[in-house]
């Protein structure tokens, strides 16, 4: 058995591995960069060692040897699919919890894996000259949606490939590209496989990860809700055959694309790639599958296989026992282009009625230096509808204040007809119009909570109380200045926002939780009142109501031609100079944050009058980068 394990990762996956280590009595060692010195995974591990970077192979292997580790678990991302890392681990006399470097070379690269799939008799997506537009350009060396672009015409091909190459180089250190047919209406199906060193290969059924945005998974579930038994047998048999063909060992995932509109005579099932590591979405398999009537711990099985043990079960012992769904929580603004967000998570509430794999806690700073995923909310039930309803309830119970996230967006998806009916394909989120929740009801909560704070006396303990003066009076009506004046009459149970009058009954206002019945409907929200703003999270969505500053010197607003940084990040390139004429939509420059690249374009035809950005510069959210002025109107 492995006695000491170094976890070459951070965040929620590091905590996930530590949890299994504790259950098995295995000593855990975390690694951390300076930015993560106070991170939860560092605190929870039995020991922790500093490294310069999670991508520094030499530093990670050295830390493992100095810490007395027998083995290294790479998690996912970072070095998890780098054959060079696997070789360095092997050369150091350590165990990598994953496949060998040779197998990683074969299956970790999409181009090599494709050829192996063909040799194993697995159907593949048409590629290169066999694929007509639209095509998908994607990184051969990685995944996670990075280094990937849809190209719909020859005119857009060169720019798309160049952008994908830059992302791939930054994320994986390799800018090799694949070009293949893009299936407009497909479902993403993947099969969890496990293989040991004794020739045993099993599958733990499939997952459906079709709810994606920009090729990044958002909701995942097991089992897949729309495939037939024939299709299930096709993908699971193919996944096992592929793993056996290459002598795979440990946990892996074989991904397939299911074309919902296949050509006559075509099965519509295509091999995409094999992920030679544990997947982000592995919890849905753990909750949906049982072995001999008992739950599965995939990390435990990884450790046992890595230690040379034989799989303790056969395929006949594996059965589906429930339906499970996972929602990925990201620091991003889903209603404004899914732009990455950064800042301090003032208050974090994870749902008590769900499994939560997360490393975000109250008071934590979220940086753009790493992937924007903050955690995962996972539920299960006896059937899909029960699991879906449980997910909606869990997202209602999730609140992150101080930082914009996608929780409200996830709640809308989970509660929507399309997800309920399992009609979402991999392209749906790229063209669907998901409307941001209206702020009217949240404004009622913000105003009511503000008055609750205002009427607290200075000696009253209250989680909403801001610093500063409070009055002990309980006036009949109070005018609250939010984004608009709102009149609150607590005695009469009325809130007037200028457009309508709401009838309100208070049930609870404690520990930042506010439970009100508003116009006959009872809801629970989480709120935080400060001197300058009131934040309310209602149904997972964060609403911020800034208070007007009567003492501020409000200068003239920037004109429409001002192009500001939509996220904190790094300017990659600047393509214009002052005095240069531009057409509407021309790219002025590009920037990057959290390994996502964004083009900054001219809002209208005109002349560039200011360039405030330079390549390589770190810029803050909202910083002006370019100014374009239109032609003068006489």
C-alpha cells in the first residue's frame, strides 16, 4: 500500500484526494505556491511544501522526494497528462497515480489517440480534408475547452487557428492542432474506465456532459439520459476495448460525440479522445454507480491500482443504482460573456443538502492566476427528475457574496424545460438566450434588510449591522436609497419601489439569512449590508445594489467609444495606434485571464484616438484600454 502521497494539485481536487487519504490512513503532502500559502488544501494536508509553480516538474518531484512520498497523485489539469512528468516520476523511483508515460504519450494526445482508436475498431470523427466547414480546431495536447475554436468559413480559419495555438501553448506548452468535422447538434458522452496491472479492465457506465459553454462543461450527469441500450453497449464496449488495446492502467475516461442527426447508415457515435486522468465530473459516477451494492470511491481505487493491487470486482459486479447530476460553480459572469471574475468572496454558503467538492470559503481571495472553477455541487436521486429537483434546491441554498459567479445561471438551467427534457446539446448554450434574473424581488429583500439594520440599536448584535451610526427608532416608513429610492414600512409590511407596492411578512433575519413572504410567496435569501452597497443572493444569483455617494465628484461618463478591460488580466497584443482608422468590429487588441483569450473590438467605425494598453501589461477590471471616436456630425 502507498504510505505517503504527494498531491500535485490545488483547490477542490487536492481536498478530494486528501479526504480519501485520511480514510485509508495514508499521509498526505500538499504543495503550494506563494499565492496559495493560506489555501484550504495546504491547511488540510498532513504536510505541505512550497513550489515555485504547479507546472514545475523538477520542483514537484523534488518536493515528493524531500517529503518522503511513495507516490504522486496529479489530480486533473496542470501536469496530470504530461508524459514528461510521468517519466520524471518514474525516474525518481516514485509511483504516479495514473497510466505510464508511454500510454500517456499514446492516449494523452488527441492526434495519437485517434490513430489508436482506428486500430482498435472504434469509430472516429472525420478529419482534415474529409471534413467540410464548419470544422473544430482543437489542441492535440490538452482539453478543458482551451485551445479550441469553431471555424465556419475559410476566411476565419487563420485567425481561429492562431488564437487556438496561443491558448494551447499557454495552457499545455504545446500548440499542435487538430482539425475535424464539427457536429452541430451532438451530445457529449463519456465512459469511466478502470484498469489494473493484471489485465483487468472494467467500465463504470457513462456520463452525459452535453451542457457546455465554449466547450467547457457546466452540468454533468450519470447515467446519460437519452442514449439507447444499444448505444450504451457500443460506447462502453468501445471504451473497454480501447483501454485494453493500449495496456491502460488506472482510472481514465473515453469520450464520445453522439450525433443526434446522423447520416443514414451512420451510428452517429464518434470517438473524441481519452483523458488519462481522473475527471472533474467523477463524483456523479461515484453517486450513480455501486459495486456489489456499495458506493464507489474512485480515488481509493486509483491508489490501490497504483500500488499494484488487482481490481476487487468484475464487470458483473457493477450496477447503476441512482441518477446523479453535478453543477460546476465558476467565478465568471454568465450574463456578460462568461467573463472571468476575481475578488474577495466575502461570504460563502454551500448547500447542506448536497455533496460539495469545493475549496472556496468566506474571506478567500479569488485570483485570475488559476482556473475559474470554485467548486462543484453534486446531488443524486432515485431517478433523473428527483435528482434535478434536488439540484435546484441545492443551488437555491448556495450563496457567494462579494464575487460574481454562475450559480444563478446554473439554477436557471437546472430549473428550465430544456434541461428537464434532456434536449440540450453541446452547442445549445452558445446560441441560447438565458435571461438574467430580474432584480425587483431582490431589491425588496435589500431594502427590507437595510431597514432591519438601520433600526438596530448600537448594542444589538446583528450580522447585518454595518460599522457606523445606527438609530434605535422604528419609524413607520423609511426611505432607503439603493439603485433607486425604496420606501419600507415594516410596521405595515409594505415595500414601495416606485413601480409597485409589495406586501411583506418577515419570518427570519439572522446570520445573513433573510426569510420573507413577499406577495404570498415565501423565499430565503442571503444578504450583506455595508455602508456603500447591499448584496442579496436570491435563487443563487447575486444582486448588488450600490448606495449613491452624495459626496462623490461624479465626472462625465466615458463615451461609447471607450473600450475598457472586461476582466482583470494581461494584454496579449495591441494591433492599432493613435490616429488609425478602424471599421466596426475590427480587433484592436487581445487580452487573457484564467487561460481564456478575449478579442477587444471597435464598437463602431471611426478613428483610434487613444491607446492606453501595451502588450504584456497587467490591467485591472474596467481600466480603459482604447478610445475610438466616430466621425464628426456637422
